């Protein structure tokens, strides 16, 4: 049995963003080349955009705000009530984290990140343009 407390390997948290609303903030200094979301659930799946037709605007906005776009598909969490903290990354053309696969579900730090600094990704590296990202 693993007796580790649930903060083991936790490097960041959701917090106030200076860029937009909420974001992911480092709570410890992070070295270059590490996975800042170690142990986070990677539960996501690919759904057709057409599945959103007829959804109420408040529900549809969950998909528009959080999902990565790939052609006629969206990469969505298995359930929005169990969303991985990495889904709260804000966009920057000067990111300090990058996806290690094209869905953007696994990230690595691109440089040292100081405690208190916001983690940022370039959405265009894993999400098609035109999905609310510059």
C-alpha cells in the first residue's frame, strides 16, 4: 500500500491568471524537462463536432473552452467533473510547457519555471487555429 499523501509530485495548482481568468500556477520551482502534471488523470476521448449540435449554449461552451480541435473531432475529457489540471493552461506564443503528443494531454517544461509563475502552452501546437486561439 502506498502511504504517500495526495500532494506527492504536485508541482502546480489552479489559481488567478494575469493573462486570462484562471490558469495553472507553479507552487514549486520546476526544472526544465519534467512533467508538471505527473499522476494527473489522462482520461480523454475523441468526439465528433457534430455531437455538439443542439446542446444548450452553457454546455456547448465547456467543449469550446476546454477541448482541442483536430479536424472534425474534439479531444474532450471523459467527464468535465473530473478534468485534469492541465486543461486549465492558458495560451501563449512564448510557452514554458509543451505537449509531448499531438493531443496535448501530456506536457513537459521547456525551461526552468519559478514558484508563482504561470504555466503556459501554445495552443496552436496541438489545437487547430480557429478554435478561439490566436
